[in-house]
């Protein structure tokens, strides 16, 4: 086993690393999507980025709900507190950063909140919420991981990749956010929490559990729906 | 107010009729979608219909879960029993009819169950389930209504429309199923149940309730996701 | 390992049998409660039995909701169908039998439905529903098992025990219901379903899973709350 | 209409005030329970208070889950943020205060967390969680209000009542916590949030809504289960 690349916050031996390996082509289609490549190159048209930003704002609201569901689903204080910290970080810090950042792109919070969720936003967020409600905490965290861990891997690759253009790249702040140490730590923590919860619920070899194929299916669906989210940004679809 | 057309199982004055009026263009895009028109004309290519049938089978499983959720959400025996009857009808009668019907199109149940859900299937079904879990019984029934009532309206229009071709139409059985009296009654019952639950929860003028705009949003989203489901059939998308 | 007694519908080697062994004193306190002994002896005062019957009616409504939740939680058609059959059996057959039976004790359905749930009824039913919602299908089925399987064991013991008085026992019909072959089969099916779902989710040795202690805790809580339900009947508490 | 007493954080005209009026005898039985009176008089035996404190610790964990559920259930950012602040306050500040306070009574956090929940704790907390899951945000907030608002009223009455003994009262810190301005504000905020959410969902006269009797039933059940919680402290029941 090897990591996707040395700088990824997802070690190959982690549960998320094993899920990534089980969905390799879907993972590549998501993490190396044309939208991502155009952000790294600074060539993505602004209106595509703005379309994405508005939907990402609506997405963050649903992800705060999903982490709140994780607090509800957790049966240990440590997991409750970790999920609660994510809720607070999303609702307070991250959404405000997002709003400030969007303001620089001419997007107003009231306009964003009044925008209907696109199909891609609905599809991804409701899938995660519902998989988590129907299943247990582990199902929920796995459904969240392509976002929580994948954005970290995307950011780390952009920073590590010599082809990435930072100078005069209009998306430099976005790249430095997700590639920066603070978000890398968020991703590593998500990886670690899933390792911990998987051990609590499946034992020391999660991939040997009869639930493994079900977890792979959740991870694959969520990964594909993340790729659709990028595609929505490229296609400007509602 | 007027009904969409006289034979529709959705009276204009019903809650569903009022929701339909509030989302008129989305409703038309769904109920008069090109997929539907090609079914009525008998011109839809078979592989599109088969693609749809497989996903519709996977859809029925999720809809059985949604009606089970309605049993859980109901706080009156009458509503519990009506929803439970839908669960049983879906899991016993309808899925078996579907399987028998699919067999005539060369589709095997084990193959269907092994087929991954398409994005359109995931998006629609998880949206309904999640709207129902987050909200109350009325939110759930409204999310279900574009399917439960809309298929009845589509079937009724096909039967009523002189342009519909029945003779030598490969989809005749499908048209006669949804246009037939038995399914029309299913749709009328769904309309009536929503009127009843809306009165129990919102009073005698649901459209005057502060919740109305939220219910319209759910109805619109579900209607749009139903249209996407037809489009998935046309586009053969996974 | 040995069964509680040869006629019990719960084999010692089953998952429920192992849970029973892990909570032996709580299980005995529930299944051999004074209320049960007085029913078997025919000495329970009628007003205690009537108090129990009314709350049991309210309990059945909540149990129908719990089995509906099991349909929602299931990820295989076979488990969905088994749970759906329980919903239908509860809402159609069992509640009607209960109403007919209660009528003989002078209890009217409208009066029963208007009676507030006692604390014991609230405590047990909401615990089951919530454990099932927070956890997965296995957590839910385990929470249901002290009722679904325990009543079978209680009935089987009554029938097997030479001390049980059937002649002139005012509770003979109740004893023959739960001790009869039909309900014994219901209990055996519940035992078997839990074995099956445990294998699907935990593998071939559920007691070796890291989740085992959590399942024991759910089983113990539900068993204690069942014993409280008998005590409520004895104490006539609201 | 008049408030229970001038200093109560629950105005008579608020939704919670109207629910209180609809359940007056249950509310009095809860807020003026013998346990409360003995705390105010400083006569409660220490072991009863310690028994209560341990269960209250376990209760706070479940209440954090309930407020997390409120974040999930909310459909407006303002309500999500208010509920998220409660989750954080409970999991960070309040539980730590509780642990520090319990340490002074010789109670160790690890011992508390290893203590089984009493029936009264199970009954109350699961009732709240389940009412909230089955219903909407308003149902959940109403189920939470006897705690969130009632403790404030109890504290305010203790402070206002000349019969309360503060000097040499071993429970003085407890009285000053719940009677103090900080917690009074928590209670007033809970009252205000329910007014706001009730208006969003039921309009300007919630008591005229067809849902009113259902909300009264939830409030009454939760109030009775709170009274049982005090009784558990007096009776030292497991």
C-alpha cells in the first residue's frame, strides 16, 4: 500500500486510505477533476467559480447539520465533542470566512441564502444525511469523509504540485486555505476519528468486517456525488 | 382555480392541487417530460425504458422505506395504517408486479438489485427521506406526493389524450397500469391523506400557514428531481 | 450453555440467548416477575390486569412505529419485508385481537386510546425507538427482543410449568396466546432475524465484536424497562 | 394571565407560559417538588443530592444530543446557531462546571460516566429525543423547555423566596447557579426561541393551532418526567 502521494493527509493504511483504494477511479475522478485542475492553473472562468462558491455556501449549512447528526449519533463524549467542534467551526468560523471570501467575489450572503440549492448540492448533502440517519456513526463519518478528507488531499496536491500556479492565480487564497496547515490538520483529524470509530465498532481490521462492502458503497456514492458537485460548477447547472 | 385537466386525480382545491399551482412550470416539465411523451407515443427506444425500469425498481425500495418512515412519523392510527398499507403494497404487490413486468423486458431481479443506484435515483429518494426525517409527517407526505399523485396524473392524461397510442404500443401495460382505476385510486387517496394531515397540522387553510412556502419548496424540489429521473431514462446516465 | 428451559423459543446459542445469559438476573426479574406469576396462577386482581391491558394497547402502537423504523433502517429486502410484516401484523391483526379481547374485560378502544401513556410505557417504548434511531438495525432489533422474544419465553414457561393453572384461570386466553404455537413462531423468527442481522453486521461471533458490550447494555435496559412495565401493572401507576 | 410569580423567566404570555398554564398542576408538582423544597431549605440529605448529581451528569450528555438534534432539525441559520451554542455550552462549559462541582461532593467523572442511567433518566431523555425526532423543531424545543425554562423558574423562585436559606446551605452554589443572572438569561433565551419558532411554524396565535393539544401533551409528559427525576433523587432509585 502507498499513499496517493507523500503529502496527502490520508495515509494508505488508514480506514479512509483503504476506502480510497477500493474506489480508486472514482476518487481520482473527484480529486483530479477538471474543475480542480482549472483552479490550480488559475484558468477557471470566474462565473464558474462564483457559481461553485454560492452552492458551497449552501452545502456548508447542510454539512453543519450532518456534523450535528454526528453529535446525536455518537455514544462517547470524545466523539460528541469532536463532532460538536466541527458544527461550531462550520457555523461560526468557516461560514463567516466563506461569506467574507465571497464578498470579495461580489457575492452577498442574503443573495446566497436565497439561491435554490442545485441538484448536485441536494443530491450530495441529502445522501450523506440520510446514510448517517439510517446507519450508525461510522456510516455517517464515512459519508462525510470524501469532503472532510478529500478537500485536504486536493489542497495538499495543489501545494505539492509544481504545475500549480500561485502567482497571479485568482484562486490562490482558496488553494492556500485547503492546502494550508490548518485545514490539513482538520483532514488528518477526520482520518483519525474514522480510524478510532471503526476500531470501536468493527475491531482492529475494519476491511475484514462484513460491513466493509457497505462502507465502500457509501464512500463510493459520496465520492461520485462530490465529483458531480465540481461538474455542476463547470456546467453552471442549477 | 381549475384542475390541470378534468380527469386528473388531483383536484385544484386540494393541498396537492395548490402546491401544483405554485410550481406550475416545474410540474409541467415533470408530467409532460419528453420521456413521458415518447412512452405515450410508443416511440421511446427500448433500452431507455429498460434503463428506467431498473432504476425504478431501486426507487421502489427507497419509497417503501419512506412510507415506513411515514408510519413512524404518524401520530394517529388512521395515518399509521394508511402508510403501512403503502409499505406492504410496495414491498409485496408492486415490487412483484414490477419484477414480473421487468422479466418480460429481459430484466432479472438479481441483476436489478445488483445495479448501482443512478445519481438521479439517489438524489430524489434521499431528498424525500431526509425532508421527512428533518420535518414532520406533512413534510414527508408532500415530498412523496409528486410521485404518488403525479404518476396518477400522468397516467390519467395518457388515457384521456387522444394522441396517446395504445395499439401496438410496447408500453401499453405501463400506461394502463398508471392510468387504470386502481392506481388512480391510489393517487386520489394520497391527495386525500395530505388534505387530512394538512388540516390536522395547519388548520383549514394550509396555504395561509407560515409553513406554506416551506412546503412549496419541498414540493418543487421533489418535482424537479422527478423530472431528472425521466431525464436519466432518456440520457441513460448512471 | 443451556437454554433457560427446554421449551424456550430462545436457544442458548442464539444472539438473544447470549444476551440473556449476559443479563441473567435482569432477565429473571422480568420473565418471572410477580405479575407474571399471578397471571399463571390466576390470582392477579382484575383491575391490575385491566390497567396492564390498556397500557399494552398503547404500547402496541409504539411497537408498530418501532417495526416501521426497522423497515426504514434495513438495507436488505428480506429484512425490510420481515419488519413490514410485523408492522402489518401489529396494526391489523394484533391490535384488533387486543381490542376484541379488551372488550371482554369491559375496555373500549376509544377509552384506551384516550388514556395517557403511563411513565413505564413512555420509558420503555421511547427507549427502544431512540436506541434504534441513534444506532443501526441491529441495535433496534436487540432493543425490541426482550418483548418479541421474552413474551414467547414467558408463554412457553407458563404452558410447560405444571404449576400453571389453566382451568378457571381468567387469564387463560392470554396464556394460550403467548404460549401457543403461533406466537412461539413469532418469537423464534425474531431470534433468527437477530442472528442473521448480527452475522451480516458483526460476523460469525457477535459476542467477540467490540460492539457486544453496547448491545448488552441495550438489552439490559430494555429488559429492565419491561420488568417496570409489569410492576406498573401491579402498582396501578400512571 | 399572570406569571407564576414576578421573577419567573417565563412570561405568562409566552408560548411556554401558555403551556405552563395548560399543565398547571403538573408544573407545580415539578417546580415545587419536595426535592426542590429540601434543597432550598438545605435539609436534603447529602446522599440524595449526590445521587441526583450523578444522574444529572448523565442527563446533560443526553441533552447535548438533543440540542444537536435541534441543529439538525432547524431550517434557519439563526436557529441552528442558537442550538449549536447550547451543544457547545453543554459539552464544554456546563459539563466541566458540573464535574468540578461534583468533585467537591466526592464524585469522580469516570465513576459518574460508568454509572448506569436510572430509569428516570432514561425515561425523560429518550422521551425528549424521540418526540423531537418524530416531530419537528417545535416539538423538540417544547420537549426541552421544562428543563431549559423550568430550572430557571425554580432558581428564580428560590432566590425570590424569603423562606430560602442561603447561609450555611450546602446547596447554596446550586441555588445561585440556577437563580443567577447567567442561567436566567439562558432560560429567557429558550422562552424567546420557542416564541420565535412557534410563530415561524404556527403563526401569531400558537394556542389556536390544531397542533396545540399535541404540544400541550409533549409539555405535560416532559414536565411529569422532570418531576420523576426529582423523585428519583429523593427515592435513590436506580
